[in-house]
């Protein structure tokens, strides 16, 4: 049969041969052919290994197992292990045969039964046959004792409560002289320690000294040819003993002290020029790092890992880097001594070693070594592979931001990174650079000159170009006049025309994307005020984009051309320097957004199918990502918000332009200046947009200056309808006109939305003024039990006619017995308001006594009118 299958040229031929053989085997099974049953089962096993179905032959296994001869039983048990697994119900039929064979007088048949049981034993079989296996642990033949020990491991994994029955027999196996039995006994003890605290305590008290003595004997034993591998006696037994000692020493100072000497001996005597020796050393290091504190041993272990890093074998270096990642939390100073070797691994040709070494370097950095380490990494960035630059730049930027001792050093290093790998830098990185530059008022001149120089050499790096044009737009006068020179820089001669050239090249460069061109437009507008002599040239550049196919550029061109041509008297006020950006708020917002992304407990709405996640601001709406949920909401007047964003006193502007509007209507002034639409119509749209951005706390970037996207595209809402303004701001939504007062003053009763024996959830309701479709729900969770709940997560789902937005919860730990609560705000928008009521499914997850608890329910008892 095997010859015929191997001779097949195609898969179809093979299938035909297999079908023919299977038909013959079925016929033999139906005829109850005794003579060839074992041969037919052997064929079935081969067919099974080729991937064809063989379920029709399962009962033949049981018949062979029930036969009396050893050859038949051997094929039967082999078939049982290959063709069946523990999930098959037919397996229950073999339990009785296994019990008989475990008590058989022929030790080879006992061995077959133990092999099968160790491979496919289910929980029910384990309970039925555990006494027989326990008895066989004291059998006279070492081969049977070894198989019984391996079978016992399977039993205690399937039924952990049986572990106590195996503690004493397992301890007896540790005194064996036969290495095969000893190694399985050690493994059995290791698994018993993992599933039973009683076993762990027993072995600590009774067996630690014996294990130490056994390991010492193995280490010091003379040459034994039957166990020797590369000049080391039984490295497998070495490793198993070290793993068991690790389990015993973890969390126990006495046991750890008992094994210190032998661990030091293994670490110093084992040769590291062979793979077997390295395996033992690795396990020894892991044991030393896991047991209770011994400073000298840990230094020895870390030095071994340092030697591993110099090994030519990539696998050994990789496991050494992995272990050093764990070791740094225990003894960072010892790891620091190998810093130079680790840095060399960052430059390795193997990608996995490079990444692991980079992660380790990142953890090694502190205030004292940040400068040399950053220099090494930036030097390597210049010659690193393209595919590695992304990871490398991310780590360097994170290190510089976290540990920079002074702003000038931060700016220098970030300029180097932007110059070398600006195309690999994420948006939040160059946003952060701009925030730091904005805060370093004494370095504005130095920074803009350094960026101008860098741009001459690295004009293809997009992030560098963006930071440079932003700075030239803000501080171009400092660049031209060499203001704020410091000792370390050379003077540079830049004319006003040179500064405009840089921006013009950037806006016309074929690789520049929309964000870069939009920023360049704003920079040109600002330079038109700072450099009056170049105003006409700048106007000519801007006008070129009036017919652009890209709406954003076309709009900016029209608006800015209008400002340059018609509104010179207030242009300088409109484009004066941006106020200092709040560095602490920016850092806090970045940390908050990272936490919200990583931790589901911070905002469970990210997992909801119907939940509305926080909108990601488009780069043109929020170039700097400077908005923050933590920033106090600005005053409700649109003019004040514009005053905050632009630094423009709009009440003064309105007087100058002869428009006598109250300050609260200051948006009209801006629209007047831009010559966009009628004041009344556009004022309503813009104020709607602004109030919406406040209500939703959607970030609005000051970098945008005057360029709120699509101001001239906004349609006014009719007085009768509640049609929303077109959503052109990628997540901004406009409130309808404030003419509907339905339910605005209505007080809704609180509702106990969910209550169980452990938890109570209460909903309090309110409405947004002028928006009866949206209901704000404050959920309050109270713990009714005496246990503290941790990792608390609330999730909700709603039908399609509802939209749901969940804010982050106030915490993720719920105190016991009602001694505190967690609150979380939900916003539900009902598109069928007045026709359909709210309905919601909820799921609450938490940990109680380190056990996961999940509670679910449906809420439909909402008050009428929501």
C-alpha cells in the first residue's frame, strides 16, 4: 500500500489508491477478519497521517486492545493514541481494558497501557485509574516507574485535586539512582508544586537538601558514557533539577539559602563552549534570578548573560537579551556594566536581536547616561537599515522626551533625528517638538536658525520641513535679524527673500503632502506681515492655489489672499505670534490618549459594536493635537474662543472696522474680514461649530490660525428644521438652532438600571440645551458586597437608531460595602426621538478575589420622553 501511494504522480491518483484501500479495510472489518486486523489498523494509521478520514476504524483499536497477544495490543494502543483523543466518547469503552492491562503480569503490556493513558487520559479516566498508576510508581522495574511518573503528570494536570495522593510516591522517586526514573520524578514534583500549595510546602521542608545533594553529585560526577553529552553528565537532569529548585526557592528565604552554594558551583564550573553547557547556564541564571535575594549570585548570573551576548550563536544572544530584560528590574546596576555590549547588539545583522537590544537599551537609559546612549543611537540611525529606522526613531524620541536635561539639548537631538529620519517620525513627536520650541522663548532665534540650516541639507524629510516652516512662520524676523545668538552657534546671513524661498520650495515640492502645504500657507500669511517688502511676492505665491483642485488649499488661498489684499490694517494683529503652548497640558493629553487606547478600563467604549469612539481629529483640523479633555472649557461666546485661539481682541477689531457688534458676536468680524458669506448667516454657522466643539471638547488647534476648514461651505440651518450643519470637520457636529425647548427644563427621575446581589447601578438623566434628541446619563456603580472589585469595566450596546458615546470611568477599583462609587457618563442620541424609547444592553466585568466576574442585563425602564 505504501509503495502504491508513493508511486502516485498526482493527488487524484493518491485519493483513488486510498479509497480502494479503505474499501478493502471496511470489507475486512465487516467480515470480522481476525488474522489481518492488526495489519489493517496499521494501514489506517498511515492513511490517517496522510490526512484522510479514518473514523470507521476506531472500534478496531478497541478490539485489538482487548485481545490477549502483545503484538495486537501494541498496534491497538498505537492506533488508540493516533486515531482518538480525549474528547471522543468511544474512549470511555477502553477504560476497563486499560485497568486490566495496568494490572497485567507482563510488564511490557503494563508499559503500553501507561503510554496510552499518559497520552489521551481524560478527567474521568484519570479519576478511575489514578490508584493503579499510583501503585505502579513503586513497581520493581525502573522502566515502568518512569512511565508511571509521566502518566501521573497527565493525571494531576487533568484532575488537580488528586495531587495530594502523589506527593509521597513522588518524593520517594527523588532518591532513585536510575537517571530515567529520577528525571521523571523531578518533573512530577515540579508539576505537583505548580498545582498544589501543600505539595510545595512539603517538598520545601523534606526534599530541598536532598535535591541540592543530588545536583551536587551530578555536577561532580565522573565521566559516564551512557549519560555524557559534549563532556557534560546528563544535562537534561541538570536542567530539570534547576527548574525544581527554582520552584522551591521562589518566595522562601530558607530554601533559597540552602541552594546558594550549589548554584554558584554550577554557574562557575559549567563550560560554556558547548550548547549543552549554555543550556545549563541559562537555567541556572533563571533560577538565580527567581529565588530570594542574594546580591553576589545575581551579579554572577548577569555576568554570565554578558558572556552570552558575546557568543556567535544568535539564539544564545537572543535568550540573553530576554533574560536581561527581566534582570534589570532586579539589579539594574549590574546590567548597566554590559551597556556597551548591548549597544553593539543594536547594530546586529539579525532583526530580532536588534529589536530586543533596542528595547533593553530603552529600559537602561536614565538621567546619568542619557547623553552618551542617545549619541550612540543617533550615530547608528545614520547607517541603519530602512526597515529598522521606524523602531529606532520611536525609541530615540521617547528617550529624549523622557530624560532630556535641558531644552537646548532636547532641540538639538530632535533636529538630528528629524534630519536623519524625519519621514519615520510619528505626528505626535513633531507636535511635541513644536510645543517645546514654543516654550523655550530664549531659544527661538537659535532654533529657527538651526532648522534653516538643517532644511538646506535634508529637505526631503517631511517632519523636519513641517517644524521648520512653522518656526520660520512664527520667528522669521528672528532668523533674518540674527536675534538671540548664543555662544555655540555661528552667525548666518539670511535675507527676507531667502526665508520666503524656503517656504515656497516646501509648498511647491512634489513630495509635500496636504498638511505641509496647508502649514506653508499659514507661514506665508504670517511672513507677509513680518516682511512687508515681500508681501506682493507672497500674495503671488498664494494666489496660484485659488484654482487648486484640493478644496483645503483653494479655500486657504482665497481667505489669505483676501486678508493680504483688503485687511492690512488688522493683518498684523491677526497673525501675531502664537501664545506659548501649555507643555504640561500637551504631555497630559498624550498620556491620557495612550492610556485610553491601551487600557480598556479607562474607556470601555472602545470595545462596543455600537459605541461611538472619540473621533480622531484630521491632521488639518488638529495639526498639533493640542486640545485636551482636561483644559477648562472656554467661555460660551464664540468671540472669546477665537480670541483664545488667535490672540486677537475682537471687540477692538470690530470697532476698527466700523462694525458695532457686541463682543459676543465677534465671529461676524472675522467673517467680515475674510469676506465670506453674509455676517448673519455665517455667524450662526461658526458659533454653532464653536459651541459644538466646546460641548464635545473636540480639540481645536491653534496652529490652524485663521483657517477653520470649510467656513464658506457651511449652510445655515433653517428656522423650522433641525437639519445639522454638514459635517466637514471630521468629527465636529453642529447643534441645531436653539429654538426647541422641549424637555429642557424637565427633571427626570433617577432609575436603578441594574441590581444584583453584588452590584447596583443607578442612572441620572439630563438633556443638552436645545438638543432634545441627546440624553446625558450619569451612571453610578455601588459595590454591595464586602469584597473590593478591581479592573472594573462597564460596556453598553444600543440598537442602530441610537448612537452611544461613553466617557472614561472615574476609576477602575470599586470599594467594598458601598464605601465609594465609580461614575461614568454616557451620551445617547435618539434618531427616533418621540417615536421609540431608549433601550440598552449592558455588560459589567470586574475581578473579585482575583477571579473574573461578568454580569449582563438589558435596560428598558428609561423614563418617558428620552
